[in-house]
C-alpha cells in the first residue's frame, strides 16, 4: 500500500492540499470562538447572586473536570471518531450555556459547569488530531504549523471581537448573549458535519504500509510506551510548565498592574493589547520553526517568561506593562511549534487519546501554577510574588538542558537524533 504521508507532487501539492483541508477549519475556528459571554460572564454570575468565592469555585471546577475528563474523552474520540467527539462537546457546551440563563440555583450551575468541563474535554485534542490526520491523508503535514498558526489567530481575533460585541449585546438581555454563543457553537458543528470528513483511530492513516503495528498492539497505553522517549516525556513536562507559567501570569498581571498604580482602564487596555499580541504571534510560528527548530525555541520562551516575571518584581508599572506586551507572544509561538512535535510523535490510531493525556498533564500543572502563584502573591505581594514565580520557567529550562545538548551533539554528527526543526 502506498504511504499516504508522502506528497506525490512536491511543495505545490502540499500547499494545495493543506489549503483545501484548512478552509472549513478556519470557519470553524471563527464560529467556535465567537463566545459573547466570555468577557462578561463574571458579571452575569454576580447578577445571579453568587459571591466571588462561589464564582472562583465554579471556575476551578470547570478546569478540574476538564482535566480529569481528558483521558476518557480522548479514548472515545479515537474509538468513535474525532469529529463526533467535537460535535458532542460543542453541543454539550451550547446546552450548558443555555441552561445558565434558565436558573439562579447554585447547585444547577455546579452541574452545568461540570457538563461544560466535559464538553471542553471532548473538543480538546480532537480538533487538532482531526486536522492533522486530514493533512496526513492529503500528504500535506508539512503545512501543519502554518495552518495551525492561522487557526489559532482566527480563533483569537474572533474571540476578541466577540468579547467586545458581548458587552453591547448585554444591553439587550443576558439571554441574547448566551443564546448567541450557543448558536455560534451549533453553526460551528454544522460546518464540521457538512464539510469535514470523519476520522477514527482505527483508520491509522499515518501507519499504513509501514508494517510496524501488530494486531494485538491496539491500546493507547501500549502506544504511550512505544512513543514515550525521554525527549518527548521531557517536552510534555516542560511544555506543561510553560503553560503553567503563562496562563496564571496572564491572569494575575491584572492584580500586579493595579497594585503598582495602574487604573482599571489602563489595566484593561494592557490586558486587551496583550491578548491580541499573544493571538497574532503564532503567525510567526512556521518561519521560526523552520529557522530555529523546537529545541532552541523552547528555552527562549521559558527565559522570556522568567524575564517578564522578574521585571514585574521591580514595582514599576510601565516596566511590568512593557514586559507583559513584549514577551507574552513568544510562548504562544512555541505552543504551536510544540503542538506539531506532539502530532508528529504519536500514531494516528491513538492520536486523540495521547494528545488528551498531554492536555491532562498541562491542566494539572496549570492548576498547580494558579495555586502556587496565588500563594506567593498573597505572601510576598503581587510584584515580589511574580518575581519569585520565575523559578518555575527556570526549572523547566534546567529540565530541557539535556535535550538541548543532545540536539547540539546531533548537529555535529555525534548523535543520531535530528537537531533542528520538527521533522524526523
């Protein structure tokens, strides 16, 4: 059988195949991220009579459930289908959003946020696995980083526009805001069902003709053992620490800026600007990946995060704001590149399951990161707490050092492992 991963007609065929696969995903990215309640949902919950502590508990529950559900939903995506998993997840989220407008009972909201977390887990890992495997079918995986970058940017721009529009729609009613979000999710599902073919793990499109799979080697756990090289395991942990630094840093910068004297309007402007910088930065991912490779980019991102956190400890609001705007885009570039490494490393048969396992690790580390940074900021003060948390990305740098050195030896011909880029 012909190996479907090899493009038959050169770079032009790869580009054409990638564009054809990507078009419906771009539309899906816009619709799935048009969530009008995202920027005002805290106000909605407060109007429902919930305290700040209750709101925080709902958010914690959302991410905790999403992380725990990653593993079973990833297996379901491989067994039933990646598109089916996305459809189930988005419809579940849409239903939970509509349910929130129909009740003011906190117990009901707990149940709805649990359902929303499960829906998020159904989508997580399945969307990128579906995209990557469709590119494999077209022999166009060389275009994945570029496609994934545009996918991320379109989602961010749509999300930002929806946040702005959501504030305007709220003047009408909360029902319009939440019903509009649910409608966009349903339309996103309609795009997938009508324009994107289904792929299941049993298709194993990137293993056809390779002869490396035995009929009994059919579990995700065996696949984990097969692909879990020291470098890949280290990358999972280091990537998790990067996200566990960036995500809490992005949120808690609001408090740091306020503590250093910035008014609410200025804080909002800085955070909004950082949101768009982080969203547009992935457009550079393909170029950066080709020029430097993931081994070199990962420590640069970690050092950028450590520098931004350390500068926040100086207590100067303009330094904190400048560091936030200049450095937050770097890890976003790296995230797309690392995502490509993970997709290349795992087999199609278990891709959604393995990506969900990786997402589970990241979710756990992000949750721990929120807790550690919150304790540091309460104990040392916002600026000093931020500076102390720079230890997290520096620790990740130390963990990555052996991989970086192996890559350097490979570049000089003393090791078999390739040194640059994400290719094999």
